């Protein structure tokens, strides 16, 4: 009898678990979770409805069945903290208002119907738990230079007014224009004194007083200090990031993902300090969460969060990617432009997405461990759409080489997907007939 030669096509057909649109679609993923500290849930676009919805469904199960007590997203620390206060029942505003600090481009990444529905659910879930056990939601990113500096000063005004004046002086070098890229440009060219040493001094000073600020003052004081300390860390990294913007791109990318790593570890430690599990679900783009060593990023000297976590905690992290073949996406045509519902071209014929299309399985979960997965290690093209989608230059703008089975532990593939629905849409936006807005209780 002739032995069948295994190919990427036949390996995919053998490994794929078709999705039926029921909660059991995530059983195979949940079976991979018991020993994981972090579960990273990606997306191949920043504007696909199904990716947001599936990540929310998976995260609900991680919280209710596996004891996860934190969600970390690719958003700015102070912006997401407002959402955190809402889901923990610490603010009286509604869910729509709680998302109000996502003002900078691209606001639709987090101000959308799917995120709204998730935080409404999370607040209701938390309402039945003691305050110390309530699940939090946090931001991993570092763009909030001035908002974070203001938050540090605001915190110190309440707990140590004299130190607040010191913080104002230390942050003064940042405050000439209150535009981070202009600050970075002028500092990088030596046109102004960089605030690097002063912002580091402020972070160290805040940490030195941690015990005095929170001792005997309860959970609320601990939360307030943690918020301020992480904002001070953001200021340090953001100042460095904006100066580095006018050098090599690799520096800013690596600074950003290293900051995400540091923030995630700090979050996990803080949740454990509160007697929680410190187990965190992460929502971010595939390009941050898949292991960069398995992609052409590695050849450019770039690292990412998924790689750093695998290197530091090994099997305690689970990397899950999401891919799509065709459909629509919420994206802009230029940086700072309006969000549009854009048609996603069918995937390139040399891509993993095209390979998955040829299986005829429509939508499936694909574990990438074991002997059969070896046949999905051969590099192929993979698509990445961020907040800008440029169909005319799709091959150059949106594809990179990757070894899927080394990049992720598993992926979800959906042949056809729709655009996420922003909460605030421009006049030219036309909602999809199948979408129904979230109704708040």
C-alpha cells in the first residue's frame, strides 16, 4: 500500500476542527489553558467584528472557567483605566461614557460595539464578586506621554502635595508643546533638553514611597498607587519612544513591545498581590502576539511580546492567532483619516489564508502542535492589516513571510468576515444589515 505524502493542505484538513457557532467551538482551546499564565488572543486586522466577538467569548470562558482575573489590551494605560473603574463598579458612568477616553486615532479599535458588549458583561459579572476578586481590564501601550504625566501629578496632589510640585518640575521639560512627536523631534536633534533623567527620577521616587502611600489604607489606595506607578513607567518609556521615533523604526517597535512585556508582568504580579490568580488574557494584533522569531520581523532585528514571553516563561504562555480570507474591515486610508468600511481582497494565492480557503472548511480552529503541524512550518505569506488598509499596494503593504506552526500555538481561521462597528461613525459609514447595536441595561 502506498503511504500518503502529507502536505500543508492535508495536514490542515487533518488538524482543523470546524467551528459550529456554539460555545463548544472553544473547548479545544480551553483544553490547552490549565497550565497557562497568559493567553494571547490576536487578530490579523484591527477592524474585524468576528475577531473581537470571538476574543470576548473566549475571555468570558477564561474568566468563568479558568480563573483568569485580568484582561490586557493594546490600548493606552490611562484610557483603559477608566474602563477598568467602570467594570469594577467604581464609577457611576455608563459603558458608552467609560470608553470616552479613546479619543486619538484609531478610536474605533476600542470604541466599538463588541468592546461595549464585553465591558457591560464584565461589570455585571463583577457585581457579584468581592471588590478584591473583581476582574480588571488594563492597557499595555505607551503613547499617553502627557496624559500619564498629568495622572502622576494628580495622584501626588492627593497623597503628597510637596512631591507633586517636584513632579511638575521634573516633567517640565516635556511640557513645552504638549505634542509628543514634536518633543521627540526637538530632543533627538538636541534642540531642547531631554527629560530622560528627570522622568526616571520621578518613577524611582514614586516607588521609594510606595509603602508610605498605601500602608494601612486599603485596596482603593493600592489601586490608586498602582495606577500612578504604571503611569510614571509609561512616561519613562514614552519619552524614550518619542525620542527614538526619529531614529531607526526597529528601536521604537522593540521599545513598545518590551514595554508591553513589562506592563503585563507588573499586572500579573499586582493581581497576585491582591490574592488573585495573576492570569491574564491579552487582546492585540497578531504582529505583537505571534512569535517574531518565526516571521521576517526577526530578520529585521524586531522582537515582539509573544517572543519575549516564550523566551522568559516558556510553556506558561499560549499564543493564538486569527486569520481571514476575504470580507470587509474597518480601517482608514491614511494615518489620522476617517474610518471606512473597506472590502478585503481575497488573500494572495501563496498565503496561509489561501491555503485555508482551499480546504473548503469555511471556519475552523487549528492546533499547531504535534507531528502533523510540522507540515505547517514551511514559510508562506501571511496577511496583516492594521488601522490602515491599502488594497492597491496589498502585497507590499500587508504581507510578510511566516512559519505559522512556529509563530502560534493555534489559530482560528474564518473564510469571510465583516467590519467591526464603531460607536462613532462618520457620515459616509454604512452599517452592515446583519449588525445590531448593543443595548445597554
